[in-house]
C-alpha cells in the first residue's frame, strides 16, 4: 500500500500516523521528493481501511498494491482448486463429477422447476447428452411481486426425485437464510447475482461444508466477486465455484453483456473454478450456443445452461432456454471445442 | 401491451395464444399490415409475463405500454404520499417530522455508530442545526470480511439513547431478516442498495407497518426501484421513501455517479417521496454540499447526509462525511435553497 | 508518478530504466521493502508514456500522482478563467457577455436552424427573456444518413442575421475541419460530444483565437474531457468552455444520465468555465427545468438550453425543446436560483 | 413503426398527423382500445424522424419495429458479404485474401509504425505465421497532445515498403479527411472507435471504392455501429468490415469490456463481416490469446492483433502487444479453433 502525503504536512500528525501504522505491524518506507512525499507500507495491508487513510488531513491519496483478498488469491494457493460432486441414483449407482484443474462441468436444466414430468424429462435428456449436474430454480428471484415465485420447497423435492432417477447432483438457488433447511440435501447451493453482496448470507454459507456457486452481480467488479468469495472462504468453506453471467451496460440487444475477459483474469487472480452462464447473460436462446463455445475457448471450467423441453410454455425465462435437442448438439460441440482448446493449450 | 407477430404465422398457434390471452381477462385488438400483424392487449397486463410471450414461435417482439407497477404508480394515486415520523425525548416532548407533499426532511448522522459519546455528540449537533431525523449504521455491509462490521445490536441501542436525548427519530439499515427483532423500536428501516432486490426481505418488510427507506441499487433502473417499492406495498406497507444514491458508471473520480434526473422522473411516475444521499454517491466530503443543493433544486423531498464529529478517525467512510460545522452551514443553505425552489415552483 | 517494481529484478534492466528516466529530467526516489521496491519520480511526468513503462519486464505497475494536463489545470492557474463574448446589433449597439469567475451565461436557441422566421422569432424571444447568447445547429450530426443534416452554411447565415437583429453572440457546432471557413464570423465554435476526441480538429481549433465550447463525450471521463481541452490550449487557444451533457448508462428513461457531480470536480481540477446542457442530456423537455436549476445549484457557470417556438414540428429533437414561454419562466427562476446559490456561497 | 396515442386526443390533430404520414407513403392501421389507441405504420419507415413524432401533443410513445438501417441489413441481403483484398509483392507475386462468407482473415502488426526495421521485421514474421494482412498505425489518436502522434505520412510509406517485401495488404487508420490523399495506396482504411460517428468522414469514405474497417465506438450500441456502416454504404461503398473492440464499463481490470455477444447479433442483423480486436479491448497482452480464441468460437470472421518485436520499447501501447513468437503459436491455434468451430457448425 502506498500513501501519498500532501506537500505541507504537520510533523506531529505524521508521527501519529506512523505510530498507528507500525502498531498494525506494518513497515514504513519513506520516499521524499521535492513536491511529494510517499510512504510505502510493507506487511499485511488487507485489513487496513483505505478510506480511513484517505480521510486524514495529511494524506493526498492512497493506492493499494496488494489484492485485498487472501484465501481466494492464487498467490497464496498456486494450484487450481478442484471441487468434487458425489451423488447416487436410486439403483445404487454412484457418480462423481469434478470441476477445476482441467475438469470441466456442464450444469444444465430448466430455469424453474415446474412439474414432476417437466424436471424428470429434462433431467433424463441432459443426462443422456452428457451433463454432469442438473440445475433448476425452486426459489425464484422475480422483479415483480405479482410474478410466479417458484415451486419453492416442493421444487427442491422434485429436483431430489430427478437426482434419484438420473444420479445427477443438483444445483439450486437460495434466496434467504431462512430457506437454509431446505438445502440440506442439495449438492451445490447457488447464490444469485442479486445476492452476491448479501454479506449475512455469505457469512452463514461460509460455515457450512458444501459447494457454493457464486454468481457475479451484474454491476460487480471482478475484485468484488473475489471479495464475496473471500467471505465464504473466511468462514472455512473453500468449495466456491465462481460464475460470470454478464454485466449491465448501455447495450439493449442483450439482457446483459457477457464479460468473457473475466475468465482469464479470474484464473490469473484466483485458484477457484469459474463457470459461465450464457443463458442469463444474453437472455436469448439463439445466442447461447456461440457464447457457450466462446466461454470454453476463453478457458471457462464449466457452463450453466438453461434447457427446457417446451420453451414456449416455460413459466419463466423461456426465451433464453434451448431445447434438449439443441443442448444435445451443443454438448457434443462443447466436447469438440474442449479438445481444440486442450490442443491449443498443450 | 403490444405483441408484434411474425410474418408467417400458424393459424392454430395464433388461436391458442388469443384464447390464452382472453382467459387472462385481456381484450385483443388486431392490426394487420402487409408485413406485420400487431396485437394490442387492453386490460391489466401487469401480471403478464413478457418473456413468456417473447418465447412463442409466432411472436417477433412484445412491447409494454403500461408500467408494471401499480401501488407505487402515480396514475392510480395522483396525490403525493406524505409519511410522518413521530418520536419523543426523555423529557416527554413529542416531535413530528413529515416527508412528501411539500414537506422536506433532512436525515443526518454518522456512517457508523461508534460509541455513546460519538453518536450523542453528533445527534445533538445535527438536531441543533435543524435535522429532522438521525441516521447511523449499526449493521454495516462491508465488502471485506475482515473489515469492521458495525456495532450491531449495541449500535441500535445507542441510537435509541440518542433519540431519548434529542427526540430525533432514528433511521438505520437492516441487512437480513434475522435482524428484524432489533428493529422493533427503530423509526425508519433502511434497505441498502445491495438489498434493493432482496425480494424475501422486501416481502417481509411489506408486512410490517413502519416507514422503509429503500435505496436504489447502484445498477438498478428507476423502474426496478419502483418494482421493489411495489414488493413492499403489495404487502400493505405504503410508507415507502425512495432514495437515489448514485449509479455505477465508468467515471473513476466519484464512487458512483449521482443520477439527479431520477428525481423528476420518480416524482412523475410515482407518488412516493424521494430523498438523495450525496455522501455515498460521491464518496467525497467536499462534493456533498454542491450535490445537496443540486438535489434540492431538482425537487428532492429530503436528504440523507453523513456527518461525523471527527471524520479523520471515523471507523468507516470518513472520507465522505462532513463535520457538524459544515453541516450547520449546509442546513442553513438548504433552507435558503428550498425557499428559492419554492419561489421557482410557486 | 510511482513505479512499482517486480520482486525479482534484473539489475542491468533497472539501471537502463533509471538512466532513461533521468534523461527525461526526472529525479528518482527509491523505497525498498521486503517484497516490493517502489520508485518515486519527481519532475514533469506529463510527457511520460505510462503504458510504455507498464510494458517493461521489471515493472509491476505504474501509478500517476499528478494530472496529465497542465494548461487546463487549476494548480498552475488558480484563478477562474473568464471568457468574454462581444457582439453588436445592426443598430450599432454593442453587447458583452462573460462566463466564468462568477459570471453566468445562458445560451438558448433551437436544436436546428430551420428558417429565417423560426430563428429570428426564437432569438428575439430568448433575448427578451435574458439569454446572453444564441445557439442553433447548422451542421447537424445525425445517426442516420437519411435524416435531415441541417441547413449547413445557410443556417450559419441565418444565425448571423439573428445576431444582427438582437445583438446576441452566436454559438454553433463544427463537424469537420473542412467547414472551418464558415465559422469565421461565429462567436463560439461548439465541438460536439462525438468529436470530443477528434484530435485533428482539436489541434486546428487550438490555433485559432476564438472561444470553443467543448462538449464531454457521452462515454468520456472527466480527465479525458480535460485532456481534450488541453489539446486546444496546447495550441495557444485558452478560451475553452467545457460542457457536461450526460453520460451513457443502463438507465433507459433518459437519453443519457446527467453527471452533475462533474461540475464541482471540474471546478476543482480546472480553472475553465463549465456549462450544462440539460436538453440533450435528458432528451425530455419536461426535465429541462429541474435539471437546469440543479445545475445552477451544483455551481455551473452557464446553461445551454434548447428552445423552440413550435416543438411539435421541429425538424429534429423537438421532444427535448421547451417553448419560449417555458424558457421565460425558467430564465427568471435561474436568476432566483443564482441569488440563492450566491447567498449560499457568500 | 407503432405510434401509441394519448387517451384524449384532438380529432383535428389526429387527422393532420394521418395526412402527414400518408404523404410519406405509409399505410396506417388503427387499433382502438378502451384506454389506448395504437397506430401501426406500414411501409418504409427508415426515414421517419421518431423524435419528431414523440414531440407531438397527441402521441404518448413511438416504437420502432423495423431496423433503421437498410443496406447493412441482412433482411435485404441474406447472403454474407465477402470482401477481397488483392496485393502483390515486388517480385510480381499476386496475393488475394478474403473475409466473410466463411473466409477468415487475421490482420496483425504493431500498434504504431516506428521504423523501417521494425515494420519490415514484424511484417515478415506475421506473414510467415500466416497473417493475411498487415496493420500498423501511422496517424495515431492520442489522448494527450504531448504524446507521440505517429510517423504519419512517413509511416504509410513504410507500410507500403513492407507490403512490397511481403505482399501483405495493409490496413491503417485515417483520423481526418484532410489525410485522405495519403491513403490512395492503402488497401483497407480503418476508421477508429473515436471516429465511428464522425459523419462527415463516413460520408466521404462512402464515396470511395475501397474496403473500410469500421471500429465500434467504445460507448456505441450495435445498432449505432450498423447505422455508421449505413453511412458508408449509402454512398455506394459496400466494402465494410465491422470491428468489435470493447465497450466501456465500470470494470477496471481491462481497458474495455470485450462484447463477444455482439458477434452473433451482428451476423444475425447484417451481412457484413465482423472482426474482433482483442488487443485494444483488453489492453493486456496476456489476455489477447484467450480472447482471440473466444472470438473465433463466437463466430468472428477475423481478428486484428497487435504484434511487436520488442514490446518493452514500443512507442505506444506496448503493454497490449504480443511477440512474434506468441503470435506464431496463436495463429496455429486459431487455425485449430477454426477447424473445431467449423466442425461444430457443420
């Protein structure tokens, strides 16, 4: 951390500042110029409140050199994190799916769980196309209080039924801590974009030992996403999967603008696996395929894809879902793309 | 709502669609052109899922004509809503402050409650300068898990002490439903920008009968803010105060970009009062004054201003707080500005 | 400027770098820590290419301390710049209008010059309401090649006629250097938002001695606006008026989001006068009034307001124009607001 | 185009409007509801001024159904446009490179032309790695008036020398119409992001018969990019190559946010080829490779890649350039990716 001091500076205030910084265990290096004096702070600055320093009378500016996240930081954990999902079907077969460190995971399923028939049909279809996990919304964040809010607890039960039939581990979104009991037998808990900075929720989810799929808020910086992962990890839960799902810009032809450059940046800064959700990012089914392939080419560890057996009558977000047939072809092409990108990276 | 149909259209599918729409109580007006057929829907379209329609094979596009919010809509509630805060001090004096319909409210106080001395000194100071309510953070949303998270329940008690001493009603932020019990004796519950779309929280707060100060998310559209107000109001809680606190843009010299044109737009679309928070929007104490005056001139019903008796040592966000002396002068100038704007609007 | 060096660093490369920096007349202050070595550069760093430094193998990051603009910088020119427009009518009366340093200027007129009757009627009206300058588009930047492109040279002649009749100095936009001859007898040359970084145009306009009204690009940072002013001033033209006209965000209810916090920031960083264009920023006539008053309250030195005598049939942008009657009332209220803000600042 | 009329409407004004619309050759379809009357306009609405309609007293809103661009529109030109570059070296060998309709083009070279040695070395290197065209900046748009502005006319001569040696057609940027003479013997004229809405320049370039590479402005919508292409094509120049190079967002870790979903959208809306510039978009050399592969996977027709033989001493933008060795490997991997994406699309 670097503190740039103001030109004319009260000596007593400076000494107070230096004492305070040294008491935090930081080493100070002064660099005095004709117009500007600079203080370099060496040590663990992740707990220093940068705004507090900026408010001091003697300080012109403060610049951070080190990232403010530690457990999510690749510097302190150079190898890729690998997260394993284990599940079994009702015939006693066991399944295992991994993500990270070269393992790729396709998570597919409907936006919302709507009926036993719907979820079981889609689960069977995406399983046979090679998906490794099943997604489906039970608790649904909806902009309008008058819109369908999901099947809630019943939806989670239907996902569990679908897991029994197919062996696919299930991924579904929690909206509030009070719903936590319903997630006891869920394999991956999703934290939605709107909850990325619900710090109370993150802190509690940091106490459990189950993979969390953390979606980037649609106006969150990459650093903020990693700070939210840090909340989960600070509590001891190291099974965090990050998800890029688009950021809000002025462009009206897509719901959000998918930020694929976030992939190589996240993989550089952090050891955590990162998946891409092209369905929510674009909001348009026919852009899911090119954006899925692009995400793989950019280095994503997985994809989160909406599949619906009858998009025309889906109760929500049907517009952005692809059909099982489209998914089947896409899954094959993702494999081909992974081979190509593997060759590129070999 | 207008549905633009695709050029070549299956007659059976069209009839299904028309039946489905009529079953929702909507009247249909067809307009057939050479290349485009347009369906005008007349009736209450606020519950129609626009994305579902867009996903239909026969539909090219759907455009909404009516706003999707009702209780927050000025069309159905032409007069300004007025919200009254009542409180009393420990000498038995009663106080009343109103906002909306020409009543202006200045809410001032520290970013965080830090100590009995701090909050009582600031409360006394802002009261004597004319503030009508006291703000102060007890539960603090912080980007870093390692940063000070607020005095929590104890902070609320200190605010209540300050209310006893000054009679100022208190405004403080809730971060999670589990904290709700602590807010029993809080006058206005603030929902922060990061929770603007925490729909479970909004739904529960809609069930209580206490004013809610709802901050605009930093990437939320004005319509989304009003839809979140609609969540509160759909539950029967009509005491909603909206707050503009800046949106995220590419400009790095302010924390966020204060969107003052939101004020006349909100007042046109809705009957709810709207306040501006120049402290969080800009993040810089010396811009609080010009932005406060500009907010009043733009027609805001109130201001939310951070005041700290020792900004240099504030435990959070000191950089954006002004001193009690600066607030005193600003409060006088807000009065002068209100007279001017009143003359302008007379 | 601060250079943060990488942990393990080639000594020879470091010496080459230091020699190169010293040859640029910079003094170097080293600050060595356990993990990071920092180089503080003292001297005129405005010509140092920050990207070149960042590309060096031994450099981890570079941070600028000083602003990269000089002539536009308030540090080197603490007093407000005042710009004077002089004109005369055909009866031989002389007029003078000033902007900056406490002088306020309202520039009003139609989006486009459309006919002799239109421009002379509007000019007379805004003059009688107290406007100090007349604006009107002759060369029009239009998104569509099929739209009306302005009356061009003839439009400038009509503006000159209107000046003769009223004495109002005229402000009109140049779109390309090849049009420069037509601007010989124009009082203020406007550079539009889309041309803010047309550096060839700026360089040429820097060679003439006539006030330039420079509009902020709708995705330009404040620093970039000041760097474009620097282009003009580097050529010796110190008569630059800056204009805030909204930035592009995700909010669809206004054409752009007016960034009023830019006003106090620009006035802090620069000595140049700054005006606000609420008409183009919002794109909606009924928001022009509140945003005009807010701009004055925020400290703007002037306003650029579209006025049309028959907005319904304006050939362009009629939606955002106010009528002469609305302008008359607004002009009075701007005066009242200026008195209020003057009292606030006294 | 759909006009939504206000509830209570003056019959005379309505008739005037209908007459005016019919005089423009448009057919009118009325749809009257209880609260809203809707007018559907059928015919060529691309020349109708939407803002003029919105300003009418009787109009509540206007919504466009058809795109406002025609020559760039795939609807009226279903097949992909293919653009051919022909060149020859000084040994009399002829070369031909195509882009669009399945033909892929890699354009590579330094940010700026710096010296005969530099450009000839890079040209030879990228040629041997398989690039089909050479890029290099001669006239450089620079934010600071004090920065290196390019070798200008001399830079173009050096590019021509490099073409003689390698046979690679050359691509370089024009900044102003006054430079047009220097571009007589340039193969592709680049219009930079800052000039995307320099309509005078576009109109003139529409008169020549030479391919134009048009970069998307960093705050331009996709529709605006296509409207700028329409400016070129309206003049008769149909050889337009579009370029996505990132949009401005709040994310600070990349210079801009590359919008790869623009690729499938542009290819859906238009028949013009589209290339991606990952170097300028990200501003970081090590992200060029993953973003290049992702662009190919998303369906781009080509890439524009900065290559420098000594990035550490490049006179501009060295940070974002890759080395010839990195380019050589990337070019091979782009080929592998193209085969994969071809298989995916077969």
